[in-house]
């Protein structure tokens, strides 16, 4: 009983039932998008929609005060593309952006001069913008935003 036995038919039937169950309960591979605008109006095309901000993974930056490591800052950066066609360019350069931003924030202190327990947000943003402009073509990004900064002081035993 090589290829037509009862066991073979049972296994085939079991696989077909399993495939049907998976097809019923799995989400669709292509996301379904709701139509934009009032009821009955056609949906907006891809070119008409504003591009969504692209968020980079958090960057770990050391907080150094007088040549001593005081803690770390987890900085989450997002980029606002200039247009829908710029999203692909930004995503292609994402590894270079991550590397450049990490190097930039490890190169010099990121803390405020008058408050070493706080991050100099404006200074960090200026430095990251300069680095971003070296990596991406001009006019690719409208805005660089610092979405979140989480400070993590070092635990010291006394």
C-alpha cells in the first residue's frame, strides 16, 4: 500500500482540514484599508495622503559629566518625510542613519551645561540634523523630532 492506502488519505484529509482552519482564522496578508472621506466618496490615493513619520529604534547615548559616566539616555528619533516618495529613500538609508546618529551622540557630551542630569535636546537635535543631512539627499526630510528621551542613571553602591 504505497500511495493510495487509507493512512495516506487520512493524512491528506487532515492536512486539508488544518489548512482550511488556518485560512479561516489567520489575518489577511494584505491589510484592508478603509475609504477616506465621507460615506460614498472614493478613497484617497497614495499620492494624496501625507506620509507617516518614520521612527528609528531608540539610540543609547552616554551621559558623561566631567569625564565620568553618569548614566544613559535612550533617545527615540522620528523623521517626517517630505513626500510619500521619500519614505523609500529614508528606509533604504536607515542603517546608515542609525550608525551616524549613534556615533554622533557618543562623540561629545549630550548633557546640559547648567544641569548635568538633563539632556540638551536642542543641541542633540542640531547635531543629529547635521549628521542626517550628510546621509540623506537634500529635501528628503521635513522635520527631525526627538519623540522620547528616557534617562537611566547608573546605580552606584555607597
